[in-house]
């Protein structure tokens, strides 16, 4: 199963299950049962554009050559994403790939 769930919703659901009897199964099995019961998040609810962030690294005293580059960032959480990913690995937002913007 590879659907998206909200981490906060999962924590709240697990907290609400305190005292629920899980007879004859391990803690890991009980966790799997509970996670399967957490409603999945619709990808349309969390979408983010991929944005390009230009950076430049400079080094003092010309010890190394300075260089520049580009990072691909999720617009939602501003963290790096890999090219061609469908979802942000940090916040779970569905990534919308568009025209390159310089």
C-alpha cells in the first residue's frame, strides 16, 4: 500500500486507540492494523509546484574556485526534491512539474 497519510492524523488516531485490546499479536502487528485504519490523504489536497533555487558557493582567499548551481525545491516545504519525483519525500505534496523558470 503506497497511499499518503497525514503524520498528524496518524498520531491522533493512534492516541485515540489507547486501551484498545490487540489480543494475540505483536506491537508491530497492532501498529500495522492501526495504520491501515487511518484515512489516506487525497493527493489533490496537497499539491506543490517544483521551484528552482539558484545558489552560489564562494570560498574565502581563493582557496577553492567558486561555483554555482541549481536545486529543485518543493514549493510547499522548500526542501530539495529529486528530478521526476511524483511526490515530495519530505511533506508528501504531489509535485507539479512545469516550465523551467530561471
